[in-house]
């Protein structure tokens, strides 16, 4: 009987594993494995990479704020792009603005407010022209372009931060008094305006804007003057914690799948054990004559038999057994 039960248990375990070959379990396993793969190869590196780039930007910006501006020609080449590690370098430019070639950047909010950013070419004394972002003005009611203050005329010295040109190449729209664009791409702007611009541009700092337009509150003209583009906050943001979370999710997903499989197997084994116990109990209630004889051999004490009969059928049955004993009968 024991060998039969062990064989049945082995067959039950093998049958239990077959439940995981159903379409639902296969789909769950594939989804978990795909999620784990993307968590480790894409999601976590994406956030960790953003955090690393943000940290590098903060270091460059902090260094730029702590050092005096350097001449723009030392950083911004006449031809070619600025190296990425030179972005946010604090530079100074000597020359004059060319407002006739000015372009407005629209659909680019500043501090969550609809705004127009003013992009004006600046011809340097060194003989090349740089696109300068000289600040932003609020959008007028009805999405109309407000009056754009003209930059000062004549030669000026301005300071700002080197910024990399944006990769997109949008069309320069000529509607209204000032052309508009949706990205700061000096090359495409220069082509549209008929001027040769350096590959990257300069974003004026607040000191230059104050010198050009006057301090806030100094007359109505100063109130309408362009405002400085806010600098990025010097913190790394939540990218590191997000990256760690994706790594944790990638680890926990297969662990959760393994736990679900273990739980399913345990439930099925408990059900099999309960069914086996019920079957054994039913077989124990039905005894064959041979089993009865084996439980009551000839040398068994009749007193023990009487006690068993009394426990099962009451004392009346016990007296009947005594009378049979007097007649020399066993049962």
C-alpha cells in the first residue's frame, strides 16, 4: 500500500508541473522575463544615465559660475560644434547685435508660462556671428506676439553661457513682423535669414540683461524688457533613485513568479494529500474477513473482545458475548 501511495504521489507531482504549460502561465512567464530584461537593459540604464548627465551638467555649470568669463573664440569655433563637455562655459562677446535678422522661439514655456524667446545674431569683433538668446517675454493675450524690445545699438560687451544647438531642423515661419521657429538650430536659422551663424549659440546671463535693459522696476521700458532664461537647478533630481527602483523591480519580478509557482504547487500537493487521506479513511472503514481475523487471532483474550464489543455496541452485546462463551462459541 505504501509503495502504491508513493507511486501515486510521484505521478501527482509530475502532473502538477503540467499546469504551468498552459497558455496563461506561459504568457505570465514571458511577460515577467521581458520586463526583467528591459528593466536591466533599458529602464535602469536610462534613468542612471540621465542622472549621470545631470550631475556632469551641474559640475560644469557650477564651475562656470565660479570663474570669470573667457573670450567666446576660445570655446566656440567658427566652424564645427562645441564639444559637449564645454557646454555651459561662461564666455564674453564683443561686437554688436543685428536685430534685422532676429527670430522668435515659440511654443517653449518658461517657468510653466507661455513665452517667446528672442534669438538675435551677434557679430563679434573676431569676424564671426553667433546666435544669442537674449531672454524671453510673456506671450500676449490670444497667443499674440507682444512688442519685442530692440537690443541696444553699437558695440557692446555681453556675457553668457555656451549652449549646444538643438538637433531638430524646423521651418522658420514668416508670419507677422518677426519670423518664428520651434527649435534653436543656428544653422537652419542662419540659412532662413541669409546669415552665416556658428553651429552653437550663447544664452545671455542675468548680469548682461540687467546691463542692457536696466534693472527690474526702473521704468516701463525695463518692465517690458526681456527676462533672463532660468538656469537649471543644481541638483541631480530623482534619476538615481528611479534607476535603483527599476533594478529592484527587475529582481522582484522573477522572485514573485517563483513564489507564485511554489504557492500553486503547494496548494495542489495539499489537495492531493487531502484526497489521499480521505481515500485511506474510506478504505479503513471497510474491512475484509481476512483483516478481521488478523485483528482477532485465536489466542486473543475473550475479555479484550468483550471490551471492544462493549465499546462499539453497548453492554447488551457484551452479555451476548458472555452467553456465547458459556456455550463454547467465539462469535
